[in-house]
C-alpha cells in the first residue's frame, strides 16, 4: 500500500545514467504499480506532469525501472553518486516527484538568500540567514562571513537620507546586513568586545558608520556597544588606521584602540586577491603590523578555502 508523501533516496550510477533510467530497489516496489505501464512524474520543484514508462520488478535484472529520463539527466548534468529523491505525490493517480537533491538544495539556498536581502526587518533576515546556512549545511557565522566578504567587494556608495517622516535623517543599515553582522560578531563590540543580552535573549549592539555620509559598506560599518559608539560619535578620534580599506585601529582621546575583525584575514585577502600574486608578499609585513601574528597565519590558512568559496558563490551576487 503506497502512502502519499512517502519518499526515498536512490543514487545515480553510470550504467543507469547512460540508459536514461532510474533503478528502484525491489523493497520499494510496493510504492509503484504492480504491472508495466505509465506513471506520471513531476521533476524537481516543477508542476508539469510527464508520463514515463515503469517496469515492475524483474527477477532477471533484479530491479524495477523508470525509463525516459535522459533529458532530465543531461539537463542537470547528473553524475554517478548524485542523490535523487523520489516522493509519492498521489498514490491514487500514480504521480511521483523525482528531484535531484543538490538542485533542490541550491534552489532552497538561492531562495533563502533572495529573502535575506529582501526582508524588511533584521529578524526576518536573520531567519533567512539561518535557512541559507541550513540549506548549505554550514554554520550561520560562516555564511555571514561569506556574504559580508562578497558585499565588501562592491563599491562604496553614498548613504541615503530618510525622506518620508524624519527628513534629513540618515537611513539605518539594511536588515540583511544587520543580521549578517550580528551573526558574524555575535553582537560583540568590535572595539571592546562588550555586549549584553536583551530581554528577548538576543545580543544588544549598535551599528556605527565610520563616514556618516558614506553607505552601508562592510568597511564603513562597525558592530559597536553604546559606550564605544558614544565615544566614536563625540570624542576626539584620530589616527584611524586602515589596512586594505578595513579600519584596524584608532585613537580615542589619545588612547589607541584596536578594532577586532573576525573577517579581517579573509576580507583583506579578498581585497588583496585583486592584486597579482607577487604583490601579496610585500603586503604581509603591513598586515603583520596591524594584526596579531596568529591572525596572519589564520589568514594564510584560510586563503585557499576562501578563494574556492568565492568562486562557488559567484552565482549568488545580488545587490542589496
Ligand atoms: Zn565597546
């Protein structure tokens, strides 16, 4: 007896891909018709139903088979080892959904990413960020890290002014960037590390724009506690020290503070990757001066993985 929405995963093999068929193990044959005929198939997250030939268990070949899948295989570039999930959509009408897991995951991730930047509140952006991380099977902080690194490659634009009710007031940082920064720094002040939990359990933090009229570029914003924020806004701030665009230290009323950058190693490297390889070497002493030795080592360790990440994420470049 077949049950609606029951699903199972099978793995593509070279010989079946070349024949354009999916082999269904005998133990799953109860989910399919008992006789040879046509079943109706919906591919991935589509809605169009296509008839396909189904051949029940045959003791000679020791499996059940669904034929006529060559076009779908080639459309997705399916290779041996790809996980394919078959879901019984409607057992009465004999409708089955055949979906390539990695395709569904990519679609899910792309949608979560779109919603992350479209959201009109940091809470919704935060939720979409969690979904994005889940669909990519990575940590939220890691995804925030990758996203901010990508945003940081964009040019710095002028900060807009709120025009509707509070004329002249600079607009707040977009919800998506706020959610990404919260995830990346866990709400901790980049100057003094302080944060506290609000009644809703989330960390309290403010966002400081280094150049008030410049836009919400990651290089122009800091996650900051109210105390440090007030100092940066009101005290005498001098010797703003930047490394490849990122603020790494400043003097507040004469006292030097370092600015913590979780992203620093990779983000610097990302900026540096625009330079030819030979230019990276002379940049290292500069970086060493700005960061702990450990941070530089970390940066070099991350380099390979990070460049791969950037290539992977190249398809996800959208504007906020
Ligand atoms: Zn602080």
